[in-house]
């Protein structure tokens, strides 16, 4: 961020320079956010569906160790994704 701010060569009135620098910085933050958190809603939705599916299977019968591990991992990943979304 600092480097992007410093490397901008904008000339003119101070308010114009600030506006242009902020506009460029906004674009950079937008790209970063999409790379870092993009598709979060889809990911959470997919994990919830996976957890529901395993829960339903567990209600009908016994789950394998692999299925239990998958359920735990999905549950943990879903929680982490939701926490990241709340922090952002």
C-alpha cells in the first residue's frame, strides 16, 4: 500500500492529487480483497451443504472415520470463513 501510494506521480492541486491517489488505491484494495476473500459466500454455502449432507447420512446410519474427519474439517473451514468475513 505504501509503495503504491508513493509510486504515484500525480500533479496538480493538493485536493486533486489526494483524490487521484485515493482512487488508484481503492482499485488496488479492491483487487486484493477479491483475491483474498473472493467467493467467500459460495465457499461458505458449499461447506454448509457438505455438512448437511454428512449430518443426514449420519442420521440414517453410521459414518466412516473418513466421513467424520471430512465433517470436522468442513465445519472448521466454515467457521474460519465466517470469522474472516466478520473481521473484514
